[in-house]
């Protein structure tokens, strides 16, 4: 299961709307919809915000695995000292 499907399932299981989750990560409903639909990527800062909101750790959630792989690939591309990698 990819992270998009998982974040949608988690949101729906908690009876939350795309607009509500969009507000958590400072995006419009349409912007958040683009993430779930695959037209935009989930940024690492947004992943962190969602994990804080859902009270979980990224390593423990299925929806985070793909996003963390993308982040790790970025670190390898830019080098570990890049701002992307050191937060």
C-alpha cells in the first residue's frame, strides 16, 4: 500500500475532511487533495506535522514509509549536510 492510500484511510478512519487535514499542514483542501490523488508529493515537513497530529512516529506508520524513502533518496542526492537532511 502506498502512503497516499494510507493517509486517506487514516484520515477517513478519524472522520476528518481533506480541508481539516489541509489546515494542519497549511494547505488548501485542493492542495491536500493533490497529495492524496498523486498530483503532488507529501513534503517531509508535512509528514512530520501529520505524525504529530496523529500522535505517531514516522517509522511506525505505513503511510510514512514511501515518503521517508523519497526523503532518504534526496539526502543521498544532495549529501547529508544539505538542509533537507539536517532539518
